[in-house]
C-alpha cells in the first residue's frame, strides 16, 4: 500500500507566487525520486476552532495563509530512499533554495494509510 508524507505550514500571503514557484521545483524532485503524486493546497476555507485548528497548529499570523500538502509514495521503502536522497541533493541546499515561509513552524509526518476508497 502507498505511504503518505503530510505537511502543514503558514506562508505569508504575499509570498503565494514564490511558494508556488518553490513548490513546483521541489515537487519535481520528489517525483524524480519516486513519489507518485504531490499536492500543494492553498488555504481557502480554514476555520478557527474552539480548541485547536490548522492556524494554531502552525502559529499562523493574520497575514499568513495555511498550506496543506502531501506526497504520495508507492511504499515506505521508496519514501525512505527518496527522502534520504532529497536531503543529500544540492538542489535542496537552503542557501540556494530558501523556503518562502518559516520552516520552523511547519508540521509534518509520515502516514501509513489504513482506509482507501476510490469512486
């Protein structure tokens, strides 16, 4: 079964175009390294919760938009190998390819699907 990496981050709203350009380049590298699908989703309907919510999870400021992204891999072994290569790839050097957001507030994790339905 596939393996999923999920990400939530706060991006300055004025950096939307920079984020999209950065994501296109980075996402191509994920695909090159074995990912089968990458989705970058710009927050459109992200409500404030009573206890917790996406905005609080990443300490989003009023001038930031929450972005939800995921990478689908064919399996965990491909993901582990791809991520190792990604971290060693010079195209990911933060000095040459800086994030257009505060990476310290990004939350992320790897997930093993337990239910998958297709229409």
